[in-house]
C-alpha cells in the first residue's frame, strides 16, 4: 500500500507508515517542492592526521555549493552522499529541507545523531543514490528542488582500518561502502584472472604498471590468498618502488574500491535518476575527485544541455530528446588556494552544476 502524495507547504510525518514499510528512514515526509559531496584518494592517506579522535571530513567547496545550488527555504535538497553531514548541515542552515542518503551505515548513524536538532526538516535513509527513484517513490515524492553528489571517499572510510580501504593501516581486504554488498576487494584480488586484474588496474586505477602488478598478485596468491590490506600494499611497493609523494599502491586500491562499489556505474545511474526528478529551475551539483568521474559528469551535462543535434548526413538539425538541462558551470569550479592550504585533501575536487530547464 502506498500513501498518496500530498502537495503541501509543510512537512508531514507518518511514523506508523514508516514502520509499516520497514524503512530505515528518519522523519519520513511529503512536501511541495522538493534537490544533491569527500576527499582526494590520492592525498588522503599521506595527509591523514594520526589522532584517535575522529572527525568526518571537512565539506569540500562548501560556500561554492551553497552559492550555486541556491537552496530555498522550504524546498528539498537531496544530499545523495551525505557522508559526515557537512554539506547536509550547511543546506539545512540555509533554510532548505534535506533528504540525506548514503550507502554507508556509519554515515547514516553519524548524520542522524549529529543533525537530530533539525527535527522534521531532515530525513535520513541508507541507500545508494543509484536507487534514488525507488527511495523517492517509497516516500511519495514526485519532484525535488535540487540534488548534491559528492562522490569522493570519506576520511572516515579511509581511517577506519576495519573497513579495508587503507593501504597505510592494516585491515581486511573489504572496501565495501555498504557492508550488505556481496563483492569484496579480497574476492577480486584472489579470484579475478590476470587479464581481468590488468584491465581493472589500467582502466579504473590508471596504473602504468598494471600488468606487472596483476602478474605479481596471481603469482603470490598461489602460495597464500590475500586477506589483509598491508601485505598487498607492501607487495606492490616492493615491486614498483617508491617514487614521489604518492604511495605506489594508491591507484591499485582506488581501482579495487571503485570495482567493489561499482562507482562509475552508480554515478551514471544516479545522474539520470536525480535529474529526472528535478523540478524546473532545480539544480544538480556534483563534486568529483578524479578524471574518470569528472568525465562522466561533464559528458552527461553536455549531452543533456544541447537543445539541437546535427550530423553531416542529416538534412537538418534535430531536436535533442535528452535536452533538459542548462549548464551553470561551463568550466568546473575548483577549490581556492586558501581551501587547498587548509584542507589539502580537497585539491583535486571539481564541482559542476546544471539546472533543469
């Protein structure tokens, strides 16, 4: 049974309905005009503070996100990767309401506890943003006022060795952002063929020594399977050697993480899902941290902002069936020198924004 959407200017909560659906949602709501952040994986490990007390990452490009998203009081912003809640908090303080999504249960718990003071203006649900359509349908939401995606890995994930993202701290070869997922980094390292590993490290990690590393892994796993992060990182370091500032295992670990979580596939699906739900004038903002992600966002925004298409073999230009966006940032917005100095993990961030036409 699904409750009908009510077009109202205020939020209406229904805890009984929430419990009936068995949803992991806080403050379910229906409203009138409902919108979409992390760290550079290449620098985060080297620059992570060695402290026991944990603080989620600083929100990257916070002022730029608020300025370009233009959140309005009473509208809904979908923060599709709420992480530590920095962007979520800033949007809430601007007067807008927020539906916060994240596939990581640690992030969901953190945001729920830290931002509880906003009450019914905040709803939180554990979900991959590629599933935004079903989340919004379950909540009876037809349109949203804007959306924010920050697709970097969070400091929390890197610094918690038990999650297996780090090549500086020993832990299980896991790397699942959602612990309910089946595929782990250990399964990839121990079960993929040499050719599959080579292609993975080359395409997702952009690793020049992809074939040599894949060959080494296949050779070493014959004696003993890889189960922890440090043995793998040290094997790569011994093979490739240390050159420059970055750890030689950085790009391999990046590729494994992206494969485990299907990050590029999720990004493509999430862009389509959230753009489709934007109300006219609503904006979608995406922060990326490396070229593969940025290329997907750039191409998506380009393809959806061309009103007309033309080819030499056509007698005349044709209307673009995917035309539904206007570029707000023809070139990506990058952190200022001051932000890079204060938060070195932000240095490769790029922010792109488009508006629903």
